[in-house]
C-alpha cells in the first residue's frame, strides 16, 4: 500500500454525552455537572442572562442587536432570548446570537432535553431541531423568523473561536459548567479575547461569582458588579464594557454601510441572485440589473449543476471554504428541492477517489452525515452502475437546476429585477453609486453597489479597483443525452442513480436523460457547440459509469447533434472567490511604488508599511462598493455563503466565517500578498 501524505485535521467535534435523571434534568458526566439548575433552564436564562443584560429593554427600537454566548449547552438561553424577542412589541428589527460550543448535543439529545418546555416555546424548539447542523468544526448559520433571527453556532474550543470571530456584541451570556469543573471556559485567554468582540457599552452577565470570573472581566475592561442570583445562588455577576482605549476598526470594517437602505446588484446569475437575497434579508431594498432579458443567462443557465462538499489532505482554506459553503447551500436550498420549487436531488453524490486507504483517511475526521468512505463495491451498490474505484459519498450533496434556483432566490421579498439593462460604467456621486449605460446616462443608483458580473468583473470595476484581481476565464461545454439514447450496454446499467464526479461529472436528470461535462478551455470565447467537446463529455460518461473505452451506441453523427450548452467560468489563481469591499482605486499606483521613490508612489509605499496592508483587513477600500465573483466551477456551492459574508460586511453584522477564512476570500487579499513581498 502506498504511503499517504501527512493529513492535518481540523478540530474534530466530539458530541456531548448527556444523561437525564429521573426528573428529566440533563447531566454531563464528563464534567460532573448539570446543564441547568433544577429550578428550570428557561427561568435561569430569563433571570441571569436576559435581566442581567437589561433585556429586552436594551434592544428596543434598534435595527440590530448582537448577543455573544460562550456556551450553547442545550440551547435554553437561545430559546429564551428568541421567545423574549418575539413577545416584545418594541423589539429590534433583527436579532443575532453567536454561540460557541465544544461538545454540542446530537439532535436526538436536544429533542429529549426540550420535551418539558412550555407550549409557548415548543414551536421554537422544533424549529431549532429541524435546523440542527452537521456537527463539523465550522460556523453554522441557522436563520429563523424569515431571517430576522440568526443563530451563528461556532463548534469547537471557545477561547480559540473567540480569537477568530468578527462581531460587535451588545450583550454577553457567559455560560458553561462551573469554573472548578471546566476551567478552560473561564480562562484568562477567553476573557482576553472579549474586548475585540464588544461594542461600546456592551454588557455581560453570568450566574458565577467566582474570583477568576470577576477578575477576568475586570482585566478585559469591564466594570464588574454583583446582583441577586437565581434559585440557590445568592449572587450573580453583571458587568459593563468600559475600556480605557477604543479600538479603531480596520479598513475592511470601515467599508460597511450599516445604515444603508438600498442596494444595486449588477449581474443576474447565481452570485447576483444570492447577493440580492442576502441583502434583502437584512432589510435593504435591492435592484438587480442585468444585460440579458431574463435571469441566469450566463453559466447559471445549465440544465443542472452539482452541489457538494470537499475533503482535502490539509483542510486548508480551499477545503474549509467549500465545506462550509456546501453545508450552508444545502441548508438553504434543500427545502426548495424537497418541496419541488426547484428541480433537483440532494440525496447524495459520489466523488470517485484513488484507493481505499486515501478515501478512508480523508473521510475519517468528519461525521457520516457530511461524508462517508465507500469501497468500490459499496459505491457501485449506491450508484447502480459499475464503479472501479472507491468513492466519497456526500449524503446531502447532489444537483439542482441553476436557472430555477436563481429565479426562486430572486423571488425574495425586497428584490426588484430589471433585465435588458446593460451597465457599461460605474460612478460614485456623493454617497451613492450610479450605474451608467454606454451614453453615460444613469440607469439606477443606491447607497451601495455589488459587482456580481462573472467574466465582466474586471471590465466593469472602476479604474484601478480590479488591478489586483488575477482573473482567468475558461470556456465550458456540457452535453445533454436524451433518455432514449441512455441504453444498457451488454446488460450493464449506464445511468447512475446518483450524480458521479471525478475530473468531470454525470448527472441523472428527471426525464431519464443525463447531463455530462464539462470541458475546460482558457481564453476561448467561441459560443458554438463543438462535436469534439461532445465526444469528450461522452467519454467522461463512459469512464465514470465503468464502460469500456469507446463503448456506447451513440455514433459520431448522433453525438455531434446532441443538445448542450456553452458557458464561461471566472476564477482566481488560488481558486477561491472574491468577496467583500473592493480595493481602493488609488491602489492602482501601488504596483510602481516598490520601484520608485517619487510621490505619490513613495507615499503609498510608506502607508503600506505603516498601516500594515500585509493584512487584508487593513487594505483601503472603495466606500460602498462590493464584489462577489470568481466562483469558478463551484458557483452553486459557493454563492450562498459568499453572499452572506458580503451582507455581513455591508451591514456590520457577525461574520458567518472565521477571520482566517475571510482573509482567504477577501477581495483585497492580492494587495496584501504584494505588500508581504516588498523588501524590508
């Protein structure tokens, strides 16, 4: 057996071991402690965490309110907060709860823990159970009440996560097992991470009055007080954030437009549609402009597209992004597919591997509801066709109709579609962005603008902004094989029951036909279908379904006349998307700075070092101008998460990815790389 390269595993999540006593109270035997007092979890949540933080009064009339919780536990604090928000006529428009949990409960344990909840809270608990995520060490975004309530669940070590989150909390729920039983939850490292995550005037509350807790809060810049405790605890701790020095937000956060009410999105494909929906979910009125008369006229118009996760040897940014993106896309799009609103099938996808050892090794860190390692025999049984290789089964992966999905997403309330409107230029006018036609006439304007134009990204961005985007465009042709041509060769099935992928793909369509593809050709703008490309895609079908080379009843003449489609994918050199505020146009001169000592180049060079532009977060940005693009061949998978990251950056709400992953997809990351290459 060949040796495997070293595999660096991300934090593996061990679900909680939970025992219930005769009274139904949940215990954690690993910590020798109860999850909540016998007097009641909801009652404790209301007394300690809500009243201790001055809620619900403090969120009254606000547009957004952010809660950070250090231990999700069994979710009672979240449910109590959500219920209080629902019952408050003066509630904030949107409630964001970010909660960290090292040992999350399994769904069955969560259901059991909530059986005795009062009837008023039961529907909320059921919604939480239905949305409960795959237990991977990622940030999981769960949305409720039409997106007005958001739970960001960070699975893993709390101190580690608090260094990687990006948010401004208005209230802190400091929860966890007792300090003497779980000291890591109350460590100096955890308290030291809090100042960067707190808004001005943030409050904190906890049931504990341990010295380590009070000293930790004081050292982090909080004024600490005691208040009457709950049940058998005489006192509890409350605090207010009062730092001596305010932290200056980095340039990336300064680009936010938290008070924006309207937005323009240029581009009507999957990136533009998801961007518009994410912004509309934050309460903005969004207009989508596209040169085509209808949506999904570009690469998003194929008959089907894959939606899948990824496993990699090092679990670097590429693997982490596509795993998080796949989980989020499946969570958002799955109900539409299940209810027939969008054609598709998300009941499994097989990605063929090399050998059993490597397939098993890459699947080992992950829960079975994310990915499973199958032998060639087991993969054959699932696919219904002869597979010569083992495979990774992504149980929630599959395919959807991109065009139908785009139309469904664009039906979100607050989105206005305008097709047949070619945008030729952009202009900043006062505090608004304008989209112009070829004659310079204003087509539309808004406080913020999102570029989601695929291959036209570089051409449409204002001069200098896109200089740092190493974009490449590749032509791809897909082939559709009608049902009557999908035959059995020598008694062997050639139509898989699940989508198959490996250097190409085969997707079984509902009408009995297949979609195969896709070719890749760089610097090729030919829109005509090519017989040679059809032949290539037929060979992919034969290879993936175990047919001998050259097999098949489709002769060359029939193959050349097959239906298909040509589209273009845009990607970057690192195969990760461009997300977020656009680099400032003034940075166009920066390329010459390292070779020139004259002004203004020298000033830019000095600023790059002084302001630490080697960190993407610090690179200057164009105010109110954002991008979601270069999604490459995984646009269906990446678009939803990319759009939610973009909306969070626009509105200055908690980010649904950690800061390392945000840096990896930042639209200014190539500027930071150039600065890091400068001579010292």
